[in-house]
C-alpha cells in the first residue's frame, strides 16, 4: 500500500513537471485588416453637427400679382329670321348691355321642285307644244316669257319630292320629256351677342319675351380684350 502511494505521488510530480516545462500552444493568428478599410466610428465619437438653415433667396412677403377675374357675363341670343324682331330687341336692351352686336348670315333652304319642258326655238314652237299638252288633257301649264328658260313650258311647282316625281311620270307617259329642277330660297339668320357686367333680372325678363320657337339663349365665352 505504501509502495502504491509513493508510485502515485511520483506520477503526479512528473505530470506537474511536464506541464510546467512543456511549450505554449500555438495561438491562431488573425491577419491584420487592410489599410484601405475605413475605421468604424462609434456614435459617441461623432461630434455634434449643427444644421444651418438654408438661406432664403426669395422674399417671403413678395406680393403675388392679383389675377384678373372675369366679371362680365356673355350671351348669344338667336337665331332670328325676322330683322324687325332683331331691331325691336336692340331698341329695348341695346343701351342696357355691353358690347351689343348683331351678326347675320345668309342661308339657303330647299324651297320647291319645278317641273318644265325645256325651251324651244321660238314662241311659235312653244305654242305648238302647248296645244299638244292640251290634247293630252294637261291644262296646268304656261309658256315662260323671259329669262334663261324663255319659251320653256312650266308644268308646276311642288313642295314634296314624291308629288314632283309623280307629275314627271304622268307627263313622260304621254310622250313628253319633262325635267325637274330644285329651287332653293335664300334667307338670313340673325344672332345677337351681348354682355352684362352683373346679373340683371330686368334684362333677363325682357329677353324671356323673345325666346320664341327655334330661338335659344346660350352662354358664350367672353372675348379676352
């Protein structure tokens, strides 16, 4: 037992001596950082930065040009076909409004269909044709005395196209060669342009009297001048 104890003591002494004299373990070396990398700056190392207010280059109190507000109210009244009515309106409100202007334009509308037999060389020839018409029991005709259709024979005027076509067929069946001509009628239309500085119940009441069939009162854009 004593020998075992001595042997154990000796082993401990040898192990302690080996630990004391053995070389240090190699320490894993870390490669130094590149000089190109920027140093990390801690928040506490940052110096406080004073933010300077940007200098104002424009005056705060610079006056903004006042926009011109359109105050006029502009209207168009029409169209009228009777110039007398236009004259009457002008006499009633022409001096009470601003920029009263009468505009007129010539228009054309289909008026009637004219059936006729083309002109002949002389009046005697036209008479012979008229006698032939009478023998065929056609009585509604007359010989044209002057104009570019002199010595032609008129067979009537019709407002409706179907009636004119019927007349042409009747005369054609009797051996004649009638022609049809569309007659247009010229007429004028009138518009009244005027402006108001402010709403006026009195003028509006007067205008209402002239809002007859086919006539309207429209708002329009005022001129820039």
